[in-house]
C-alpha cells in the first residue's frame, strides 16, 4: 500500500496547481476596474455564467437596454472556469431528483431543459464561441453490483414518465465504449449533455456581451446594495453603480441580499487532468464517443476527455469549510489529489505511468434540494438565482431567463413553475450546519461501502427533502 501511494504521488510530481482550463494562452486580458460612478438600466453583479448569460440575454431581449456588469475578480475565474465542462440539459440535478421533487412538472422541466441546451448550442454557433462544444451525451457508470439495480430502476422510472432517451448498457456494451475493469454497466443519455471547455465558454460570452454594448468592469466587487430613489445602488471599492434593476449572479459568494445567504453553503470540489494520452494509450481505453462519464456512487467521480486527449478526473471528496467561508487556501488539497490519483489508476490500470499535468479545486454553491432557486427583493427591483449545486454550466442560462422575467414582472411558463416559486430549506447556523453535513458525508460513504443501504440519518434526510451533494 505504501509503495502504491508513492507511485500515485510520483504521478502528481509535475502537476501545476492551477485549473487546466484557466492555464490557457487564449485567456483574455482583464478589463479595467470601475473607478467612478455609473448609471444604467440593468446592473448585473457577477461575471460567471449566471451574470454573463443575464447580461447577454438582456441585450438580446432589448438591444437599447443599458447594461453594466461588475465582477470581483476576472470573468470566469471561479466555478465557471474550474468545473468539469459537463453542460447538462437537466435543470433539476438529474431526472431522479426532478421526479422526486416536482413530479407534476417534470414533463415541462425536461422540455425546458432540452430547449435550454439547444439554445446554448445555438449561442455558441451564433457568437462563434470557440469552446470545444461536443454534444456527446453522458453515461452513468455502475462500479458496484448494487448500482446496477439503481441504474435499472432509474431507467424504468424514466420510461414510466415517458422519457425514452436513456439506454441501458451491460458490462460488455459499456466496455466497448470506454474500457475499465471496474465498469459493470451503465445508463447512457445520448443527447442530454454536451462537453465543452468551460473557461472558453465564459470568455466567449464576455466577448459577445462586449460586442452587444455591455459595459464590463473586472476586479470590481459589489460591496453593498441599497435603494436609491426609484432604483438601486451598489457600492464598489472605488465607485457606485446606480441602476433601475439589479440581477445578482454571485452564487457561492455571499449574496448582497442577506436573507438569501442561509440557503447555500460552499462545497469544495477537486479535479486532476492528465498529460495528453498517446494514440496507444487512447486505444487501450477506447472512448471514441468522447462521452462524459460519472460513476453511480454517493461519493462519485466525474471524468471526460479534453480536446487534446487528456483525461479530466474529479469529484469524490466534497469538503465543507466550517462557517461556510470561501477562501483561496481551500482551492488546493494535496491529500485529495493523492486520493483521486489512486482512484484513477484503479479505474484505468492500463494507463499506469501516466502523469498528471494540473490539480485544482474550487467552491460550488450547494443548496438542500440540489437545484437552483430564485427570487426577488426590494420590491421586485432585484432578482437572484443561486444553488446550482454543480450543474450550473447549462442551468445558469435558464436561471438568467428567470431573473430577467422576474425583473420585468412578467408571468411566463418559467416563472409559473413550482421550482421557481418555492425555495429549498435553509441550512441551520453553525455549529449545527457543520455537524449535519459531516454526519451526512459519513453516512453517504458508509452507504457506498454497505451495498447502497442508507442509514436512519439518510432516510430521515430523504423524507425531509434535504440533501448534501457535490
């Protein structure tokens, strides 16, 4: 065991402590910070996907609308530039979660999610965003016998609700797609996920916004939100923005609407990328379909191929910092990198000797129902969306549409959804939040080790509609 750990450590010796996607020569230069007062029709706070889609769609809806976007660091530097690049159609963190929470609306939610993914693909083409967009689909992989039964149940549940786009794969069929001795079977959603370069998507959206006339100020953190006449004002380090309406896309960072803060907690997720695989190494694993993969455990891994034939391998550990503090020191966790490396070579022993090029982490905004929630404040002059829980690459565009609908006071199919009209249960204050999350993590790991059997704590959480996920 010690010798194996030494080999795993050696595979990490050259790994750069930076997100692979952000280590890109195409990264655009930072825009100047706001150093004076600004006035606009719409202020968007946050330069990740949430804010960028909101600004872009606002200009598409009304090209004459004056839009300003402020970002505390640089566009796409946080979760939008650090994720795995899985752009899923699901708005509900998977079909199972959607059926469990909104069975009467699941048809609409799935249709709106599919339309949203189509619209993202169309925007990538319309604005010539070079982000390696591939509509490959994704496969949920069983690596333990009890997970086969869970995938079979998920497939049957989808069919009962009229969704026939999922295909069960037995061991041989799955290993013909991607070869690992740990794979026992899978469930393939052929159209419901696209793979992409997440940072380039953010940078492409930034360029599209600028081309449409959005004024973007980077390294400009929103510090305080307050009414100002018939509109709102947001104070920044060196100025203020006066706006008729404000959309908050700050997600994992503390909301400028304080009552929203208890609904999310930051969960740190970690990932590795390998060096590019040789043709022989690629042939050893197959993966000609380039699908995104994720195993079906509670503590799960997600993995995919990059455009230059690296494997991104992430997940498993979900780390909640006591007090919910977001800090740069949490962006790296060597003990998790070592654990992930060991899991990688267990999955792909035929790639022994491969080395990792990048290792990084980042915070995910997690809520107790796993999918986004929405709302307004200050008499409808402010809207917000948060709580995407790791599925924000695609769902943030839908969230942007919702925020704009709410600000306009429009009743739409989106705003009529129970998902939009209701909120998850908030997390309790410390130390109860930390204790509850740690107990849930321990219980989930125990369930993985005990054939999927959920203990009394998890069954209680299920009944209350509460959860914790990365």
